[in-house]
C-alpha cells in the first residue's frame, strides 16, 4: 500500500479552531470563534437563564437595560489553569472566557481596599477585579501624588494611574458620591464600582500603631469599612471588606488586627514554578500498541513523519517535543509539527549528539540539549526560550548555533547579546568607557563560552590562527544595553537575551517587540536564580514569555534538566 503524502500545510496555515485545539483542551481558554460556536451549542441544547437586570442599574434605580445574551458558563476551576483555580476570596481577577463579555459572578461582590503599592505595581489593576467594588482611601491618593515625579517605572505607573482615575471621574454621568462605574472607559470586564473616601471615617487602632504613618491610616480605613459594611445600610448591601497589598508586613499587621488581607495575584503567571510548560512530553509505554491506532508514517528527506491520534493529541502543543524510551525497544524522539482536528503529525529530530552533526564543534550530551539545538537551528522558529539550572549549556548552545548561522550559513548578519544588569550583591558603581565596555563586566559568561568555542574551532591552527578566529568572532558579536532598546528594530539579527529571569513582563515585551523581519530571539535564564527584589518565579518575565508563547507555530521552549558543567556544579545545584 503506498504511503500517504506528506502534509501540505504548515501549522501556521491551519484554521484557528485546529490551531487552538490543544490550548482549549488543556487550559480551558478559547478564541472568539470557538467561544461563539460553543455559545450557539449551549443555546441550542436547552433554555438558559437570562440576566434581565444590570446590577448597578438596579441598585441606583436606573432604567432597565435590554436583556443580554445568555452568558457562557465558566469552566470548572481545575480546567482553567493554576491561578484560576484559586478560591474567589483572592484579589486576583479570573480572566473572562470571552473578551469584552463579563463572566458570571461566582458569589457576592466584595469591597477591595487597595494599597498604594498595588497601583504603582500595576496601573491597570483597577480593572482586574471583575464584579467586585474598589475603595481608595484619601491617603492612597496622597501617596500616589508623591510618586508621580521621575523617570522610573514606579513614577510612570503612578502617572498612568492618575490619568486612569481622571478618565473615570470625568466620564459622562459620573458621580463620586455613588461610585464610579469601572466599565465607562471601555473595560467591559470590570463590572464593579470605584469609591473614594469622601467622608471622614471613625476608627480606633491600638496605641502601639502611630497614627501618622500612612500604612496605619489605611488599616484604620479598612477597620472602619469592615464595621460599616458588616450589615445592610440605606442604599448599600452587606459586603466583605478585603485589603489588597503587595507589602507583606502590611498584610501581617492587618491579619493581626482581625482584618481580611490578600496579595495582588494578577501579576503572577503561575502559582507554582513546577507547573511551568516544560516543552517536552514522555509518551506512555503503551503508546504504540494501544493509545494511538492507526498510525500512518512516511519518509521525507532525512526525517520520518508519523500521523497519530488518540487521547494524547488534545494535550499536545505545536513545537512540543515527545519522546519514547522503553527497555528493549528502539527510542523515538520527535517534535509536533501539525495538529489537525483529532490527529497530530510528529517529525523525527536531527541528532546533534553525533560528531558529523556538530554545531561549531559542539555536540549535545543529553536528550533535552538535543531538543534545544533542534529549535536553535530551525530557521522557521523565531522565538526560543531556554530554562534550566546552572551548567546545563544554555549560553554555549545559543552561541554555537548563532555563530554557525551567522558565519557559515549567512542566515543572520550578526549576533546581538544583552542581559539584565542586576547585581548579585553590592553594586561596584559607575563603569567607564563606551556602551560595550560598560557591559563588559556583565558578559563574563560570553567570554568564557567564546574561549571554549574558539579553542575547539581553531584545531591545529596555532596561536595566530586562534587570534584571527577570535577577532572574526568578536567582530560579529555586539553587546548592547537594555536601557537603550526602546524604539530600535533588529533586521536579520540573532538576538540572545541572557539572565532573562530578572526581567519583568513589561521589559520582556519591550525586548521581544524589537524583532524585525528575519530576526531570531533566544531568551535564557534560571528561574531559581532571580536577583530582582520584587520578582518571583511566578511573576518573572521569562515565565510570562514561556506561558504566552506556548503553542505558537514559530516558537519553542525547552527546560534543560541535566547539568553538563562538572560533577561539582551538579552536586552544588542539588544540595545548596
């Protein structure tokens, strides 16, 4: 029987439904088209309850609006990702399944009192609380006014927050006394109201808390609001009052006073770093015999393709690596290149562990390194993220593949390398020289790996040959500072972002959006070595990029598991 023809469409040309299939099945997230289709199926299956009254209009005695369309039922918490499975008492807002439509409230609306640091951390936090209401004490506005000057990220966030508050207060029909509707500026996902402290509140705190301190005044406002909203009053319903603050000590003091307090969770991509997408999946032992029938295979060039089906397909992503290892059976290593309906196409990998496939004299030493090298050498993959502990070979593989594609293949014109300049300990102060000279002390990893690569490539060329090789390599590598990236566009460049775990999501967006036509970006980092004081594994820009880019046909990610630096480094990573 003749073998079936190879697939004629790449994953980028598939329909949105086929492309989103794994993401919908695993995380419960969907695009506009698939959501509309499910809404039609829901309406055709039986009568659905309609919400005939707008909650705020009913409270204020306003005119009744037209009945909205039936709301989509939210997926169960276990199917919506790690953050969405948190109980509703958290201050984090769960993303609505359909953009522009509010999700169905899961319980009574709460009143969240925001600390100043939340507004300075995320200027859009006012619209992240779904149907819940927000209260801003007067002292928060005073502190916000004191942080608006300067060019720092905090100052920019303060100014943006002030502009947002001004837009809400200046909207048509806005009444500060009755609360400002948060959806008047186009943010339909926000269904609550914003209240300001317009009247003095009576509260009493322990004498050990100085009344002049801003944190204690906020605690006093929360205390007074808790007593005020403990029971129904004229024109208002009973509400639970919760303090939201990024300050740990503030939350501890609030709980010591018997007040409800919570951290702002919306900045966290994941609650646990172990839930991060690894980029590789082990096939079960009975995959070939039971879980995938029938299996089609064909040869194209040096690669073998398999078209598989079964219960595993909905959990796969484009460019995810799968491997089969069992005692007594041949191993198989492949990458998902296409997902169509209930079938997936797997393509076997090139073995960069053999000497004949060495990349600039470098061979991969383990399974994950071979996965990473296949991504780095693929011209169709524009964005690669590599995570792993110290000594797993992230920088060495990125540089080796970059030099091969710049000097040998002429695919890119040069290598641009940058990193976050965050010190491990005390800063050494200002550095003299040009931009590249100032970045020199931060690029010790580059020098170490270039020394290894130049030594391996020079062979028996002697001292002069090695010097010429070093000079050629250096001429094609540019070291740039992140501080001057705004507004730049890189054309046909091979960009390496080292120590990306120290970047915020906004900084990561700034760097990745610099890519022009023909540019490839590699982000590397170790999430266990975050030196930025206000970042965690869940809120790091590297975690943010890995989670947002998974499943995109032109991106790939691999978590490197085994260190290859030395037995001392491997043992230290485990026990220290």
